[in-house]
């Protein structure tokens, strides 16, 4: 008869079907090897269960409360800035090109803003100015 | 719990501690665990808008697991050894006791170190089972593998723990 093996932990946890359980119980009556293995699983489980349960620090939830729903939130600004510098590649190709000389490809600041999820504002740009921005980002969001 | 009108605050209240302890036992580091718990709750906050009432635990622990795996990929972090802050709480270990009792009051840091030495899949299954208290079916749902695989991972994980701690 084959040994119970991985059924033993499931038996311990009450995770066997009735039929499986009957088989394991029957086997355990005569097999010392499986009795020992069951004892080992029981002890390991007891040791893990005896680990103290710690309280979650309260700052965790205050950080969640202040996070916007729609944007990814980076918890560590400095670490994120470094990662962003490596991952995101933002290049301002042209800036302040006047209407009198339209570029070959026209991209308005508003379109760029929408794409990049930046505030859609042209405040501070000279009248008629266009910015051409090429953005690449590993996760599709350049910030 | 009723899934209707669930808020992230509800989830933090009912599951925050479990999420934090899951993360702590997987990383062995309280600061990383707190960061991870926050990441999970932020994902919950964003995800609840589109959450379809159903297996809440499956949904939550899938999110938790993915947050942990994303974090590993992002930081290429290895698990760290635990701080000795658990020693006080396990002071019983200094009391002479029969072998079978000693095994159960073994110092927390020893057990945590042994957990960190397990292959990730085994550690994840053991922690979900014995720290979080999920059923095998819930673990299988969260991890995305058959229940038989979880059976095997838990049993082999416990076997390795017992070996390391004997
Ligand atoms: Zn046997």
C-alpha cells in the first residue's frame, strides 16, 4: 500500500474528502512512517501558528486615505523618482513653435496632457505655442 | 461579510492585520510589510469600484499576492532576517519543557528564518494557510493553481520547516 504523503497535511487541516480521509486513517493505523510524517507536519504547523500576530502600523491606513483613487501612488517619492528616471524617457523636442510655421505633426498641449494625465492647462505658455513631447514609459504612464 | 457597499476602510478594518502579517511573514521585514499592506489597500481602494460581488477572499488575496510579486520584481528584493523583537514575546522558550512542547514554543526568529529559506511557492502556501487561515480552495483560487498543488506545497513546506528546525 502506498504511503499517504502529502495527504497527511490535508488530513491534519481537515481538507480531505470523506473517502480520502478513511483511506488515510486506515493507513495510519499500521504505518509508522506516515505516523511520524504526520507528527512532523503537525509540529511545523504549530510552530508557524505560534508566531506572534503583529498590529499593522496606523500610518498605513492614513497613507491610503490620502491617496487618489485614479492614479498609481508611489509610496517612496525618492525611490520612485530614481526608478522613474530610469524607466520613463521624456523628451521635449520642440517648444514655442509659432502658428505661422505649423509643424509637420501637430500635437496640442491638451492632447499631450490627456495622454500623460497631466493637468490640462496651457498657463504660462506663450500664445500659440505648441509643445511636442515624445514620451516612453514602461508602464504607459509618464509623470 | 456582505460585499455590497464595501469600502476600503471596511477591508482595512477586517483584513488589514491579516494582510500585514502575511506580508511580514513573507518578507521578514516590518517596514516592507507596512509598505506592502499600504500598496494592497490602495489597490483595493481603486479596485472596489469595479469589484463584482463574489469570492471576496479570492479577490483580496489575489490582489495581495500580486502586490507582493510586483514588489519583488520592482525591488529585486531578497527576504531579510527578522528583527529580534519577537524574543520577548516568546520568553516561554527559556522554561524547561518536554520535547513536544519545546517544539511549539521555539523562538519566533528561528521559525521566521526557516520560513524565509523555503522556496517562495511553499512559503506563500504555508503562510496563507497557517498565518492567514485560508482554506486550501481559497489559496488555490488566489494563487491560480489546482487544490492538489496547494496540498503538495503545504505538506512539502511543512516538511522542510520541520527539517530545518529539528
Ligand atoms: Zn505510510
